[in-house]
């Protein structure tokens, strides 16, 4: 019996004999948390030969899935038992008038953010975040964006009326989530690592397809031997899972981003059937993701040895992916307090 099998057996025994949901949470953290036992096995993969790494990786993923399913099943049983106990002990006066429970909906952006986080977590990405109020250094300079770049102009950026710092420059509302890359690398400049962030960004624009505030998803993977091929595979598999299709075709078009080199914009194939967009089939193309190989200057800004390590980065708009998956045509509805819109596009909490 391998160490992973022993851990799995012990964990399943502990789960089955748990009497509270808090105990289940403790087990989950101890095994699957940042410093959990199974997480430590996952970290050790980098030191294994390639043939053994594949076998161990499959075994770890299978164990993780079985543990999560066991915890979920046990939690349901504990909740049912608690409910039955409560019902047996409480007296209900059926002659009393019923109280109408207020209706509510899960916002589409919340649902899709959870879906994306779940998928990226399967690839070993961990969540990172940074401040909404940034400096010119983190928002532009550290990301290899030169002083003369048009993105720095007042037309696109919300600068704050706040004294500029001699080293970091003026304060502003971040225009993208890419500054999180720099902060994440500075906080842990010992590759390999994988981070993703989901957060609000701000730009001076407003119409049916643009809003002054919107949300971006950013991903960063740094390590030895990372190449453009990793980006293509990752995006192909991610988009298949996100749109729930068995296959999907990607078209990579050369592009330019100051923080990646080479850079690409990624299109996916689709067709229109019955007035709906069907992804993964057809000969039409739609752009959904931007990314590339992390520029050496960006790695240096994060105190990463750019001669030893390479990275890939990708980013996309949360509102855009939500609109494509659930058919929201006007981005402004995401931020306007219209109850009719929430009823039309919101989700029940059971669908989360």
C-alpha cells in the first residue's frame, strides 16, 4: 500500500466517523489545505522522474476526488440527521399563518467566478489578490509598460488626487489585474508556482459592451521548462470544461502585450443554431482570451531569475465569459440595480 493509499484510507475512516460538519472542515484543511498532507504529496511531484510523476499525479487526483466526494456525502447525511432531530423535538402549529420568504438570486458573475475558480484549482492554481488602488509602478512600470504607452493617459486611467510617491509614482484605480502577478511573485519568488486572481478593474469607458468598472481573471504559471505549448493545452482544456463541450478548436493569433512575449489572442470555434451560440463546433471564430509567455522584464520585476525560469500568463473578462455562456447581451445590466434583470439572469442558490 502506497503512502497516498494509506492517507486516503485514514482520511475516509475519519470522515465516516465524524459527528459534526466542523470536524469535516478540519479534515479538509488538514488534508487538502495549503499545508495539507495531500498538498505536500502534490508539491513533491516536481522532484520525481517523469514516468513516476504521471502515475503519482493520477493517484493524488483520484484520492482528492474521493476525499471531496466523501466529505460532501457525509456533510449531507449530518445535515439530514440534524434536521430530523430538530423536527422531532419541535412542535409546529400548522394553524399559524405562513411567512413569505424573501426571494433572492445568485448573481451570474458570482456563479461564473465560482465555476472558473473551481476549474483553475483543479490545475493546481491558488488564489491571489491585490489592492484596487494601485501605483503606477505595479500597474504599469513593473509590467514592462513604457512611460509613453497610451494606457497611461488620463483618457483610459482613473488617477487619484493623491501625492505621488517618489519610487512608485501616482496612485490610480488599477486598469487590470496584472499587478497581482508582480505582488504574487514578490511574495513568493521561489518557483514553481501557479496563481490566479479574480477582481474588479477600472477604465474610463461606458457603452453596451464596455463599463467603467468590470472584472478580470488573471492566471500566472512560472517554473522551469514552461513554454507556449503549456498555454495552448491549458486554455484548450479550460475552455472545454467551462463551456461543457467534449471538444473545442483554438485559433491563436499573434498580438502584442507589453508584459508577454510572444503574445497571442485566442479564438474558439462556434456556430449559431436555433438563435443560440454553440461552442466547439462550426467554422466561425470568437476571441475570448489573451495571453503569452511572461516577458523576462516582468519576471525580473518579481525577483525571478529569468534565465532559469519561464512563465505563461493569461487573462479574460469575467463579464464576457458570463455573457457568452448565459446569453447576457448588455454588460451594463451587471451593475444596474434592476430587479427584473436579476430575475431574468440570476440563479437560485441551489444552482451554485
